[in-house]
C-alpha cells in the first residue's frame, strides 16, 4: 500500500515510504502545514522530495486531490527549476544575491533569509501559493536563524516553507518546534544500486555494486565513490600535459575534492615506498609526495599541489629514462 501511494503522489521519490505517507496525508486532507523540516542523512532523497512536494502544491491540473499531473506547465517548470513561485534558497542563491564566488559560501546569511522573506511576501506570479526550500538549514548563521524564526512565526499568507537539514540538532529548538518534522532514513541497498545503475549504465555492475555497498544508504555518497574511482584510475604518468592539468583541476569538484586527493596520495605513497625499496624510484619522489599530502591536509590548494608534485615526478622520470 505504501508503495502504491508513493507511486501515485511522488513517483520520483524512492525508498522513503514513511516520509511520502506523511506528505500525502496532508495533501489528501487539504491541510498542508506552512513549514516542514526534512531531516536525515545526505543523499537519501530530501531534495528530491522537496521538489516533488512543490510540484504537488503548484500543479494547475492535478489528476486527483494532491496528485500532480506531471504534464502541465507548472509541473514542467518545477522539473526544469524555473517556476517563478518556487524559491530554492541555497548557497547558489546566496552567491548570486551577494555577488560572491560559490566556493566562498560557508553559511546562509541574514541577507539571504531576508531576501527569501521579501520574495515570499510578493504575490504568486503563476500559482495559488509560493514555496521556498531552504538548504542546508543546519548551516544558517546565528543572525539568520533569528530572521528565519520570525518568518516561521509569522509566515506570509499563501506560503509553504521546507527546511532541509542533515543535522537537525544544529537548528534552534524554536525553529524545530515551528516545523512539522519529516524524517528520512538511509536508503536500502537495492534502492541505491538501482538509482546509481540507471545513472551509470556504462559502468561495470561490480563497480556499481561496490559503490552502493560502501555508501551507507546514500545515493550522493555512491555517486561520489564512482566519480572518485574514475578520477583515481586516470593514467597521470603518461597522459598529455593538458590532460594532466585538467585532471588535477578536477579535484576541485566537491564530490572528489580534498578527500579524494588524500586517498590518491596515500595510494601513491604506498606504491612509491615499494618502488624505492626495489631501487626503481628516487627517494626524492617519496619525500615530495609526503610533503604534498601534508600540505593538502593543511588546506593548501588541491589542484595546484597535485600539479606541482606530478609534473616534478614526470620530469624526474624523463631525466632518469623512466
């Protein structure tokens, strides 16, 4: 029965039957609360569910009470992230608002929350209501938290707000108390496997299975592991220089990032230790790799650190005829 409800109301939401039941009950009763708090681990469907919830509220041709048609202009715009009555308030929104680089956004600021409130107080442009999704809610700053609490205490009429948080305990207790909480659990292994297999149909089944098993119920983590595996398998030693530089810059990708660089260097160090013992490599390469790992752990620029290290190692190899 739970699966039937999920398929009718939110077919894109997989493996979160309890959350779907909570939301569909509100829709069918016609009593959707003004604020929800979606909590649970990263990568288990909270954002997907928030978008599906927005679609259900904004659909102009529902097939039944609360069931979005998925075909009207509103549903299509929600899918395309372009509906004017859906605000997605996140670091990308804040970076555009403050005219700052995206990678500089570490917390959601009071100016961002105030802009969300301003936009919510405007009349809907196309729908009957306005919907705001704020994420990550656990990274709302102190001043911004009090501004957010004010919105939740006195919500603009005809608005629905969804806060998304991996760590609900980081939010003010007063914020939590003014939202209806919907808990999301780690996904079952078969759900993670199915999602990732559909997205990466060209990857070996065994590789997908390993990523899914190591992901702790998180699709986001499984995707990151697959991407990391792709990066770490790159032939940095013999590829053209331009490809090497691009590959090093790829570690700026948040899914691979500093952790991926550390794993790469740890594996490189293990191999270099064997090479040095066998007399096939200079101890200088080993020392430089260790220094690069230390620098990355001390927050040095990942791409540049790897570039300097690997270019030096390649020059050494050519010098010694390797």
